[in-house]
C-alpha cells in the first residue's frame, strides 16, 4: 500500500509547502505550518453561472437587490436593510456571546413567512428545542437538522429548497472528499466553498457561524472572509448584558453600521436608544468626564469619555487607553503640552470609553483632551456639555463628518452646550443647544476654565 503523501499547510493563509519550515514562505508567519494529507485533485467545482458574452457596462441594467427582513431591527440595520437572495453571511464572535441565540430568534421570526432550515453541528435538536422554549420564540415551523457531514447537509438542502439556512458552525462541518479533521484549514475552506456555490446557484441565503481565535479573529484561513458576502462580528463583554454587532464587510450595504442588543432572559433584544447605555448616571458633576457624539454609520451615538490623571510613582508614567486608540493618546498629550501649555509628562494618564464601545474615529480627540484637562485640574466640565472634533499636530481643531446630525442627537437627549470645530458650525441655530465653535486647542481649553 502506497504511503499517503503529506504537505504542510499554513493556518493563517492556507498556503502549502512540501516540507516543514519555521516560517510560512507565503505570508511570512511563524510556526503556522501544520502537517496534512495531500488530497487528490478532482473537478469538484463548476461555474456558479453560465458563461455569457462580453458586454459593455453601459448596456447592463442595474437593479436593486430585494431585501428580506429578518424581523430583528438591529440585525437588519447592520445588514443594510435585510438579507439578500443568494447572499452568504458570516457571523463571528467569542464563545457564549449570543451568536446562536440571535440566529435562532431571527430564523424563528422568518420561518413564519418562508422556508427556513437551521443546521447545527454543535448541538442536538433537543438542545435547540430547549433553547427555543426558554426564549419563548415561535419556532414551530422551523426545520432543524443536526449533522456535520457536508454531503448530507447539501443533499438535505437540495431536497428541502430553503430560502434561508443557518450553518452553526462552519468549523464543525467536514467533507468526505478530505481526510483532515473538521475545523482544519482545508476542511473549512472546502466546506465554505461548497456551501457558497450552493447559495449562489440555488438563490438561498446562507448564514454561517464562525469561531474566533484567542486574538479575536475568525478561525480558519483568511480566504473564508473573502468567499462570503458579509462578515459580522459580535462585540462586548460576556459578563455584560449589552452586545454590539458590527459589519466589517458587506457587499450589499455599508460596513460602518452598528447594532446594539441587550441580553435578557428571553434572548437578545434590540436597544432603540443606545446612547443611554454609554452615558453614566452621576449624582453630581465629576472631574475627568466628557460626553462626545460619535457616528456609527447612519446612527449618532453619545458616549461618555472618562480620563484619570494621577501623579506617577514610577520613572515611566503610564499611558493606558481602553476603547480608544493607544498611540493617539500619546500624540494628544504632546499637542496639549506644545499648544496649550499643559504638561502631563510626570502624570499617569488613563482614558476609558464607557460601556465597552470601541471608538475608531478621530472625532474623539477633543473630548479626550477636555476630559484630561478636567481631571488634571480636578474641576468638572460644565453640566450638559458635549464635544467632538479632530485635533491636528499643529494644534488646530479640524471638522468631522455629519456635524449637524450629531448636534441634533445631542439636543434631543437634553444637552445644552456643544464645543465643536468652527467648520462644523450649523448654518441655522439648532433649538435647545448652544454651539461654541473653536479653531485651536488653546481656545477649547480656555472655554472650560
């Protein structure tokens, strides 16, 4: 009997080499090559669509893809309005954060109006039924299948012809065409490719659940994210009741939308006013706290930024940032010293975004500096004050996008004063809020003295 030929596959990029090496020659990652059995090449794939003649772009009539609402408003917001026919959506997140719960709720709501199938490779149908009973969802018409073999799953889907199907999870599915274990790079890539081809040829919408590594990235080859049409990430602390769903890729919508959920004893519930989650309720005004208005897609959110400045008791003062960019904090402290004359080189500086939200946009620069100045002076900022604005290295306060929408959201929640860049000043006054415009860092610091 001939010995099976082995190759070494990179767990990061999926590249293959004939012998083991410490560094992958394809992506230069270290200690990522694992031994797998080389598979015989066979023509398992066919074109998802028939070949057609060359056409001019101007000759093609573009049509908007119809959307199928999931019944969960926050999930529809992240998806861009709902599910698209033939789309493949990948949902990733930490264990126990609520991926299966959210999809079971969505599939239960959709099963009343369409043919829906829930394929579970991690739980039995009895476990899913117990969860549905605990969540009190009407899943009587939802079809369940506990199976991990790809070929059986595809045959059931082909016979049932569902309009929406869930695969929970892609790492548990294996194909008989490969000899490697489920969850390996080859199996994940093969199963995802076959399921994606089925979705494109049949027009069914597929929702895939993906495991994540300890670094928070989706497990398996990076090509998995390239195959699918949308990639959604669950964020939030498993010990907290609040969850965030963010799209990092979406071929049918925006990638900067954010869905906010609250975990209850009846499952995940959408939060209609997420700004209330990220604002602390202080009995009195406290130093080191500033409220900012951040923009998550089409939704403005009010988030409280807290800063603590304390005397350093070590030769190297600490600079710690939670929910905000670490390197940007050091830059802002340098700008504060150079252009406003406020030094913090002998102080420990800690900055935190309340509620576990992650803020990536530069509009947080001005609120962070105001919170730092407030903590350093141990003097609270004026009551009902919001701020936003980007700060440049020359000390200027630069404008940010959608300034008027941010101001309207702040006014709606009862804030009375806003410190914003001069270029974001509204052309007509906004009722209920006084706008204070600044052009320089030193101006902004002087306004809160």
